C-alpha cells in the first residue's frame, strides 16, 4: 500500500483543516517547501497537494506555489510523483495544472456534476486523472464539502471509473483533520463494490496501525496529513511497516 503525504494550501502556505471547515484550522502558517523536502528525504514516493483556495473559488488559485513545490520535490527525488486537486473544473484548468509540472490531476465536484468531463480529461491524459469522492454521513459532499450531491456514492464511483479515472480517492469528511482513525468499514464496503479500480483512503489516519488496517482492507493507498505534522506518523517508519506487512 502506498503512503501519500498531503499538503493543503491556503493563504499562500500549508494548513490542515478540521472536517474541511475553513474556519477550523488545526495547523496553519506552515512552509510547504520544508514539509515536502523532509518527506521526500525520508523516502516518500507521492505528494498530494490540495489547493483549498482553488476549491473555494472554483478555479486554480495557487499554481505558482504548486510549481515551487514541484520543483522542491524534483530536487529531492525526480521519481516522486506529485498530484494536485482543488478547483480543477475545466479541461483548461487541468492543462494548467500539468503545465506547472504535476504528474496527476484530481477531479472532484465537476467530475461528479458533469458526466463526461472526467472522460474528456482521461482521453487527453491517460492514467493521469484521478477522481475524488468526499463523503459526509454516507452522502457525497461537493463544492469544498459545503453541499450534498444527492447521488449514490457507489453508483457515482462506478461511473467515474468507467469514464477512465485511474484512481478513486475516498475521503470521510467527518474524520478529516481529526486523527480519529479512518472509516475502515466505509472503505471496506467501497472495496467490495469496486474491485477493479485502485482505491485511496483519506481522513482520520493517526498511526501506523491505521495504515496497516487499511492495507488489510485491500486499500491501495492512504493519504496522511495531520499525523505527519504532529509526529504520530513518521514517513520512514510507516514505509518500513508497510513493506514488512507485504
């Protein structure tokens, strides 16, 4: 299972929000360049960037900073992949993300609301387009988690996979930024229903034990944010534990 280190960008720096609430910042004022330098130095193979300002504005808002982060990652290890989400709502937005050097693009609200959007992107950039499904109380949450989509999550996930999503990122919004542990039951249900597409878990990871539980549930990757900042998860130790559990 892949360990994925998360950087959320807001107001020109890195932050962590509790349950996606812009007014509840459990960490802020962090230097994203220093964060990724440390993680890549410790062996991280994938960096997950979310442009929170872009998600709120419904358009990419921090691409110059993203470009600097990509450059920092490349200087540490050119093989590390960088993925970006937040505000990518048009083909032009996705093209702009790739122009600043990211390897993969994450589509959220627009892919859910506009059938065919993800498919158009996946045709242009095969295997480089991911889909993000954020759930709150079992329902899809969209528009920076401020609205409910009203569609069945598994049905939407299957559609996005059929449209060409190379990965599905599943976030339990109620646990994001809380260190409450991942919703393994939810993710196990998604795994059972979606056998053929890689699944990545996000929300609540607080320990190496949480990562091992997700691996046991058949999840292909786990996004870790706050636990890296608090020191509850260390990249080298987590990678060693996951390799040993293979």
